[in-house]
């Protein structure tokens, strides 16, 4: 998995838009998009900024296990150890953050529905 794809996956797990990311790192959205598509080289200092916004260490981003791939059906393809699948701590943390955001969104929408009744 190339670095741009790793960045895109992590951004989407954080529920961030390309516009948000580009604003945080000081790039235009179109130039940021090129990073995610691996159409441009990325400097280490820019990679540091991206990692900071995503809340992950540069080393962890670079070494993100490329065997962890979700196919179109959301099935996990990765390494297995014994009777369980090992997920990296970073990925677990990202999913926990995503779940929390979605739970907050559900609560907000439930409140809106109640006020509209």
C-alpha cells in the first residue's frame, strides 16, 4: 500500500475531508488530492504535518501494515495469529474514534427529531 493510499484510508477513518486536511497542512485541496493519489512526491516535513493532523506518528504511518486491506465488502484480509486476527493498535484507535463520532451524531439527530415532534 503506497503512502498516499494509507493517508487517504486514515483520513476517511477520521471522517476528515480533503478540504479539512489541506487547510490544516497549508495546501490547496487539489495539491492535497495529488498526495492521496500518489501523483506527487511528499516531503518529510509535509508528512510530519499530515501525521500530526491524523494523530499518528510518522513511523506508524509509514509502517502501517500493508496486509490490512478491506475489500469492497468490508471483509478483513490480514494476518492471523492463533484463533484471532491481530489489528494494529492505531487501527483499533481510529475505529474507536469513528464509533464515538457516529454515536454522537446519532444522539444529535435523535435530539433534533424530538424537538421537531
